[in-house]
């Protein structure tokens, strides 16, 4: 899908479909008024007759007679002007994308970004158009044998702006949104593929492909031998139950001078989490193919920033393996030595995420990173705490936490801070090793985060627990790609601050 910004406050651009927003029980928006004039009061008439009430997300598609500038007109309800904000704006865009997909229109002219939205400048308003339209066009890589539905027609999306300055800002926003969209799609593809396809080896190959596609990315994929040489005893303990070999995937993105300290993004890449010897219950175990979503998201983020040629240095590190029960699997009470030298008593083999991540965090030290952010579907407890709307955010560095929280707000990919520290580390005491890998039911997301904090130590570190946000269950079961939007926004703002 192609996106372009155009100066057109008068709604004069010919298009397959013109998309205009209408506020509930109010005078028309600027663009709607222009079009209404061209159409001899058609919109005002529809509102007067009660045929369109402009509730948020309502749409009405109207074919237009020959001679009109557009072949179709899509009215989109914006709800009351007083409550129109970021979420309402996004909802209106989603409804537009959905309605447009049902038509034969090959191109669309969107007038929604002309509307003011509190706290959203024109760049963000345009960015959300390309992000949402790209995401809406996303197709799950399914293996259904029935014939695929025809590819959608909509290939060009224009966004109207008021003036030349707005046009420039919107063009930049469209570029960012499209890159986030492709990063999201990359992450979602990996997450949605079945675990017999998306293995650690497969993830490594996709990361190698990224390096082929983008000269700014260099990828190395470490095998079991190399992981052993690094003394990643915790990571290897998780991997040892499976025939599928583990991979430590390292992608270096160079967007600025070599001397600039990189941000390390670390992803949990458990391509299937059965729980191991501490086996999970069967219901919904299939969803544990999504347990590599953190790894997929950091690779998707790298893809997005490489596309944007963002002037930052970022290293994505994915610890990928399976967690399975077998005769060689790690057992409850086994003690392992992590790469940091600290010993860990594995009391529950289902708390495997923190085991692969702790060694990846230690590995990241070789980059002398400016910050380390790990992303993981780490705990069911985080879902209990925050539900499926907001990711858990834990950190030892308040300024970093603040930056990530703000990025999440701006990107509509929110994260909420949870505590980590000494009190929770106390719950991880072991009689036999430096640490236990579980700390009881209470504050499960925080004990997991605090476990990681014992390895991050002096690093500026943050942890995103995306257990509740990385995928949706039910009829629409699918990876979401979160927190790609949050991370890309965070990195964009880092470049501005520097
Ligand atoms: N991958 C799971 C966490 C998870 C569970 C994510 C359900 C999304 C939905 C993780 O490896 C895990 O099993 N965590 C355990 C930790 C416990 C044993 C301390 C959990 O949350 O039950
Ligand atoms: Mn587990
Ligand atoms: Zn897991």
C-alpha cells in the first residue's frame, strides 16, 4: 500500500473514495462542509433525515454520480466533538479501513487528518493512517488449503492536509507509520506461524534475511556450541529438553557513529513453552507458540528502524529455544550456573523465560549499552494484574521507565509501571543456590522482573512483560506485534533528545 500527503483543504482531489469524518449532532467538519457544497447538501440531508447519526465508528458508503470528484463517499462517525481524542481518532481510522476494504476502490482520499485531535499534531495524525491501514491489510500466514480470497484493491491512500507545512509533516508521519506497520507485520508473521515451522533455527534464518535486505543490519546466529562456550548455563538448561537446537540471535543495526553506545533490545524467543517437566495444563497450550513474541517484536522493531534509517545504534538479541519435557530435560531442583556466575535453583521449569533472558542480559554487557530493554511474554501474573490492554513495565532507571511510558502513550501501545527490587528479590531466596527461579504466587510479575534485575544490576535496564498484550485469544486468535509501536516511538524520541 502506498501513502501520500497532499494539500487539499477544499476536498477537490479526484479519488476512488473520499473519506470524511462527521461529528455527532453538530455542524459539519471543514472537509465535510466542502464536499456537502459540491454535492448540493447531500450530507446535511442524510444527517437531517437520521440516516446517519455519526456515532463513533459508524460508516456509510455512498456511490456518487458521474461528474463528482470522487466515485464514492465514505462518511465516518467521529462521535461527539467534545470527547474526540486519540483513541476515537484511531477508531474512526479503523472503521474507515474496514469499510474501504469492502469496496472496489483502488485509491482513497482521507480527509480525517484535517481534524484537530488534542495532543496529536498532523505528523502523528498521518502516522496513524499508514500504521492502521497497513495493519488492517495484514493477512495471517495460514496454511488453509481453500482458495485465498482475492487480494484487496486498495493500493493508494492519500492524506489531505491544510497547507504545505502540514503536507511535509504528514509525509514524514506516513513514512513512520508504514515502517511501524511493516515491523508489526514481520513480528506477527513469526508469532502466528506454527511452532513446527517457527523454530529457533527459522527465527535465526529470518534474522539473517533481515541483514540481506538492509545493509545497516548485521546478523550473527550462535548455535548450541557457541552458547555453551559463552557459559550460558541457564539458557542451555531450558533448551536441553528438546531435540530442536537453540539459537542466540544477534542483530546489530548501525544508524549512527560507531562510538555512540547502542540500545540493546532483548527478546524472549521460546518457540514453544510446554512448561517442561513442570508441564502446563492442556487448555490453551497451543497459545504457547506465541511465547516467542518478545523476540519477534525486537526483530520487527529493528526492521522498522532500518526502514526509517533512524540515526541510532540498536542491537537486538533473541534467546530462542523450546521448553519441552523429556529424559534430558531440566528438573525441578536442578541448579545451573548462569553466564554472570550466579547460581540458580530451578524450582519450576515453567519459569523458563527469566532463565533464557538472564543470560541474554549478561551477554548484552559486551556492547556497553546506553540502555537494555527486554521484552517477554513472561508471566501469567502480569495478565492478572493488568489485563490484556496494557503491558507491564519494570525498570531500575526511572528516566528510562518514563521514556518508555510516554512512548507507549504516544504510540497507543501503553505500558504501566510495576515495582521491582529488594522486597521481591527476598521472595527468590534458595537454600541451595544464589537465587531460586520462582518466588511464590504473590506479585508474580514483580518477582520475575526482580529476578532479571539481579542480572541487569548497574545497567540502565527496563523490562516489558507483554504476556497479556502480545496476542489475542478467541475467534480472532493472532499475534498483535506489540510492543513494536512503543519501541519504535521510544527510539525515534531518543534520536530527537540526543
Ligand atoms: N510463557 C509463560 C507466561 C504466560 C502464561 C504468558 C500465560 C501468557 C499466558 C511463562 O513461561 C510461564 O509459564 N510463567 C509462569 C511462571 C510461574 C511458574 C512462576 C506463569 O506465569 O505461570
Ligand atoms: Mn513457562
Ligand atoms: Zn514461557
